[in-house]
């Protein structure tokens, strides 16, 4: 991670909030794939330019601006609760701003009247931990077993991080085997948020048995 890139992202995320404004109409969960792709394309045009991705939990507020006449006097606008999932899905993935919508701890959605004929969606993403982001470049996930994956960057620190994760997982599993509860065993692991492998669609995933030798070779090359 270059200092300039890191500093730029810290400045952008200093408020702990990211706001996306989209001049589009929301679509319902039951809409056709083609209509959903419009929302996805609009969101990804913005998020794909971000060099960072959020790796901790967030809260999301969605504001939908639409003329009252269209909302009350036609059947063309979807229900408020039905527009959530297409938007959340579009925020996730390697080109998005979230890994998966399992990071969303709370979500709200409301509409307000405005005088324009076109519609607009404003998505406000509030970070619960303002340091909970990482660079997209070089990001992969390592499968530590039992479907649990940690984000890791393929840089000069990767081997040390991987070995640390490995030790922590062993200690956590030992505590569970000794009869300690989940939260007691969880304290043995990194504070870094873990992701289940089923939530990592589109991301590169390595088994620890495959990644460790690869990183060890790179480390030895660098040292020689």
C-alpha cells in the first residue's frame, strides 16, 4: 500500500461515511435481470473507481426521491421494502464497496417527495469502525478451515499474517475442544472480521495449505 494511496483513502473515509447519489429509479426484487442490471451498473460506475473496500460491518440508509403523484397515483413504483436487496447486492463484490451484504448490521429506507419528474437514490453508508477498510489491489482470502476465511494482502507481510492467523485458529479450536464457549474461544482469534466462504462470490480464495508454501517461497526469494 503506497503512502499516498493510503492517505487519500484515510482522508476520504475520515468522516466514517460514504454517500453515493444515483440518478436512477429503484427496482423491486422481483424485477427482471435487465432492470436490476441498470442499478448495478450505476452503482459499480462509482464503486469500481474506489481503490478500497470495506471489510467491517456497516449501517446503510437509502433515500428515494420521487414525485408524490407517481408514488400515490400509479402502480409503477415498487414498494419501499422491495427495493433494498437489488441495491445491497450491487454494493457487494470485487468491484463494489462491500465484500457481502452480511456486513450490513442495520438498514433503513424511505422516500420523500420532490418536484422533479426524474427520480434519484441516495445511499448513505456509515462505517461502524472507521478503520475497517483495505485496498482492493492484492486482496485475497485464505480459507482457514470450517468455511472460515480471512482477508489478506499478497505483500511482504502476508506470511507473518498468515502464520499469526494459523496460530490463533489453533488456539481457538483448542479452547472449544476443552469445553469453553464460543465467545471465550473467539478471543483467541484476530479482531479482523472473518467471512464464511459462501459469502465470497467473485473473490480469489486460497486454501491455507496452498497459500503458505507460495508465500514461503516468495519470502525466501526476497531474503536471498
